[in-house]
C-alpha cells in the first residue's frame, strides 16, 4: 500500500488551484486582446495585438498541458 504525505497532496491541490487561476486570468486577457484587435486601426498596433494574442495562446496551451498532466486535487481541500 502506498502511503502519501497529506501535506504533499494539499500542496499539489494549491498548485493546481494557482494554475487554474492563472489560466482564468490569461483567458480574461485573451478576451481583452480580442476587443483591442477589433478596435485597432493602425497597422503597427494591429501587429502588436496579434503578437500579444499569439503569446497569450501559447500561455493558455502551456497551462492546459500542465493541468492535464496533474492528478486530482486532495479531497480534503
């Protein structure tokens, strides 16, 4: 029988919650970026918004990968 440290499980749950919050914040920033793109008129500003959009999408992908590989949070937390 595998015995795990309850503090480690809780630390994993806290880490997962932090990742979920960061993903929510990144998605909010992505929505704001979409609004900026719709209002952009200058070519240099459009280019900047497109690069920011790509960076935000990369961050979302990385966070989703990290969340998918993690286990379930501690049931006590």
